[in-house]
């Protein structure tokens, strides 16, 4: 039985896909010596991007410059 706390990242695995890598990326930034605030802002940006991809039903293999540009504008 699914718990009530299941996130949309857990239920929409076919879309987005960046969420699975956020913590690994944050750990890499720690090793590289980035400040805590920088790591938090980068983590938040990736979470927003992953949510955006999920809402648009875009999978990670569909990423390209045009798609990233659309997110940034």
C-alpha cells in the first residue's frame, strides 16, 4: 500500500527525472567546497526545473538547449 506521503516525483517517474540526481549533485558541490547557500539555491533550482519538466510531461532524455531555454524565460 502506498503511503500518503508519496511525492509526485515517485509517481511520475516517466517524466522529469532530474529529481533522482539532486542529492548526488548537492553532495558533489559540498566536496567541491561550495557554500551552503549556493548548494541550497542550486538544489532548489533543480527541484523547480524537475517540477517544470513533470508538468510538461518531458523526460530527461528529451532535454535540449531549446527546452532549457524555455524554462529559463
